[in-house]
C-alpha cells in the first residue's frame, strides 16, 4: 500500500469518525427535546371544585361569594413569584367581562386559596375587587342587573378551570293580586307555566347560541340535565332555583323538596364575551 493510499484511508477514517460524533450529538439533542417537550406538554394544570352565589355585603349592596370546595391550593394573582398555581377570577355580566383586581389592601396575610376558603368579589367604581375577609371590604357599589357568572383561571398555565353561574341581579318581584270579597263561587284558573326565555349578551353577528337542555328523572327528587345547545359551547353553568349550582354538560341534581323550580343554563365559549342564557321552569316530584 503506497503512502498516498494510507493518507486517503486516514482521511476516510477521520471523516467517518466526525460523522459518527455528529450523529451521536444530533440523536442526543432529539432525545432531549422529545423527553423535555413531552414533560412540558403534560404539565398538570390546577384542579378545583368550586361554588358561587350572590350574597349581601352591605345594605342594598351585594357581592359574589366563591368557595373552594376541593382540589389544589392556589395563590391569589400577583401574590407569589414562584407559585405553582396562581388563580385569576373574571366576572361575566350582561354588560361586560372583567378581570377581578387583586389588591393586597383587601387581602389578609393568608394569600392562598385552599379547600374550605371563601372569597368575595365586590364592585367599585373602577372595577371588581377580591377580598378574603369581609371586614376589609370598602367602597363597594351595587352589582349590575342581569345574570352574573364567574370564570376561574389557572393563570400560571393560562387555562380556564371552572365556570360558575352565581345568580341574577334585579329580578322583579311578583306582586300578589288582591281579590274583592264575593258571595258568588269562583273558579280559580290554573297558573300557566312560564314560557322559557333565552337572552344573549355581548355577541357579535353569528356568535350566539341556541340554548336548550333536556331533563330525565333519576329519582324522586333527582333530575339529570343535559345541555343540547348549538353550536356546542366550551363552558356551561347551571343554577337550579334552590340555591344550588353546577358546571358541565351532564349534571345530576337533587332538589330539597317537590315543587316548581326555575332552571337557568348559561353557555359561552372560551376567550369570548358572548354569553347566552336559557331560563326554564320544571316540576319536581
């Protein structure tokens, strides 16, 4: 073998070694990206079970109470730089969708929202605020008329994790009719069932829903509710006329006693202010 052949063989061996090193480094990079990309993609968002209702906080002024029933502990927004889960609240009304302001003025030293904790969202002239101690609330003004719902967001991962209908402000009371005494026998006609009412708020052209739901008797006082709205919404909030509420497409609810109950279903899409409600009466028992 000539020196020229030996030189060519050495060059070929060196090139082959460089290619092997390159392939090993490339494969290592691909494996790293796959492993850490997969871990990132399955990172767990917060899980909470919540409830919301409208409560009086001062004479002629209401607030929204949101209770953490079960699930992960979360920090209130902007209260910890290293929070695994940070919670943001939003208020949806017939007027607008608003981010709830987290001001330390209205928070106690406990800046976490844990199972069993209750917070109150109240309205001021410049927006909605969060308080975890009713004694710290100041400057509250009345809530706007119409249905009110709460969006609960895992702000660390930018994910909607709960949507709760809190109730409605400004329902007109029903007056009691008076009847003049008479000696003639009278026949009282049956009270007609109120007609279902649908309303949509903050919806642009083609953004609304046709809201509907079906019911199925599951027990003496238990009814199964299924959302059949079109197009299909992302979030659904139910109120049952007995102080109870829930969220989801398929709900079983047990009422406290037989009677007539006003059911309200509120539907919307994520990241859209368009909200539609359907109010309908049902008989239970």
